[in-house]
C-alpha cells in the first residue's frame, strides 16, 4: 500500500462523479483523516484557484512521482448543480 503525506501531489486512478473529475486529474493532499486510508484532496485550476476539496480513499489515488507521470487532464471548467 502506497504511503501518502500532507502536501503530496496525487492523481486520480479513476473517474469520480461528485464533483466530476476524470482519471488523471492532479490534486494535493491537504488533510489525512485516517492514517493512509482517507484523505482530503484539493484540486485547483491552472490559474491556481481552488475548484474543490474531496475526501478520497487510498485506492482512488496515486502519488505523482517522476516515474509515474500520468496523462494529466486539464481542468478548464467546473460546475456544481445545487
């Protein structure tokens, strides 16, 4: 099982629906709820604006390292229907 730390850069292993982000979207671990099991991940736009913070499980994310460069998705719009 991969270890994660605060401020690690991660990417999604799978699509998520709420909010809608695609596999490969990059985010940052900003809080660890359960040691190496549940994490709050912040996703930002290319302009540096926070789009969403999402609680994700270990099996939904991978740490971004030089030897694991994914096909990174560029987030250009973000809409939430309330």
